[in-house]
C-alpha cells in the first residue's frame, strides 16, 4: 500500500515492488505538468538579487508578468522536460523506497509505524531519491534560470537530454552532481516533513471521525503537509538552487558550499531572504503534494480493484 494510504483502515495485499516505484514516478510527473510554471517562478525568485544586485522581481506576480511579457506562454513552461525527468528519477525512487520500508516496518495487524519512524523512513527515501535525481535537478535549475540572463550569456539548452550531454561534455560528468549535498539535505528535510506530516495528518483526520478515506481527505492532509514542508525546507532549497546555477569566475566557483550560500544571502540580502519566493514555493509545493498523493492514491485504488482482487 502506498505511503499516502498509510493511515487507511484496511491493508490489502502488498502490490509488487515494481508497481510501487512506477506509480510514484507517474504520480509525480502528472503533478509536474500542472505546477511547472510555479517551479520556474520559484527558481527565478530565489536567484533574483543574487550577490546584492538589484532584485529583478518585486513579487511573484511581478515575476509572472515579466516572464510572460518577455518570453511568452512557452517561456513559463521552460524546463518542463527536466522537471518530468526529475520526477521520473527522484520521485520514483523516493516514493517507491518509502512505500516498501513503510510496509516492512508496519505491524502484522496493520498498525502503521509511529511518527518518528515515519520521519526516518522519509529521510532515507528522500536522500536516496535526491542522489539519483540530482542530474535532472541541475538541468532543471539551469533551464529555468536561462531566460533571466542576457542573450549572450544564456546556456541555451534545447531540452533536458541536450542539457545533460552538454554539461558532461563542457564541464565534466561530476558537474551533473554539483550541489548534491544540499540537494540531499533538502530532500531529507522535505521528505521528513512531507511524507511523515502527510501520513500523520491523514491519520489524524481519519481518527477524528469527520473524514473518510477519499480525495477530500487526501487534499486536506496534503495542504497541511505542503505548508509544513515549505517553511522547513526553503533555506536549504535556496542554497541548492544557487549552487547548481553558479558559474566559475576566474576559475573559482561563486560559492564554496551550501553554508557559504546561506551566509552570503543573510549578509547581503537579509535574514528573511532565506525564505525568498515563499509564495511560489508553497503555491508549487502545495498543489504538487496534493496532486502527487491524489494521483498515487487513485492509481493504487485502481490497481487493488482490478488486479489484486482478481
């Protein structure tokens, strides 16, 4: 049974491991189609004002208007191929591993793991998924950031595979894992908060007696989970974004590591700049969390109904 269905009243037979991985990836990819524009705005906001420069965007809405005016409707979906590949690698791995560990650590009578164990499972799944998905993450950050640069400074990747090939050829294969540590750190925070808080919120709602295990319950639990995750993970996310987008200056990187990013952001842009782009981040993470878990729940229901019950 999927992680999102962990608090359900019944625990049917365990579905094959391959199905768990596949459903996780497909759910994430389906959600990305809807929220990719928000991901682009979030990345642009996090890079705006970098290095004490004048902020390019005053608000999230200003960023959306500016992008649409300068790059058109297609521009707001820049990096979609990288976003889909990230979900195919990162989300497939993390939700698949989470689901398998969740079931193995649940008791024979169907009692789910406690909150602490859910968090541990989430962190393990997130870190593993982040390592697998870092190349797609690097491509995504660069593709979504390209439109903010002058034409002569743009990287001009045509799609995610072109980005991966060019990064490997021009900068070396290890560059595909640039920012791997903050990416994994972000994933640990996100998954500990998102997966554990989702399961816990859903379990609380069901135990209250006012909710049934349906889409409305999944929606409410997902929105709570998205808010908790946004507040907890934004500082780590801005470090990841800037490291993966940075260039070499006179043979030296702009930032030494994630801690260096955080210190420079606080020094030059202010403490609360660590939460720069909070609105698009939550606007992206909230719906993405909702859509991912709803898609995942519905695919599991379909699978159990038409395959396990046969």
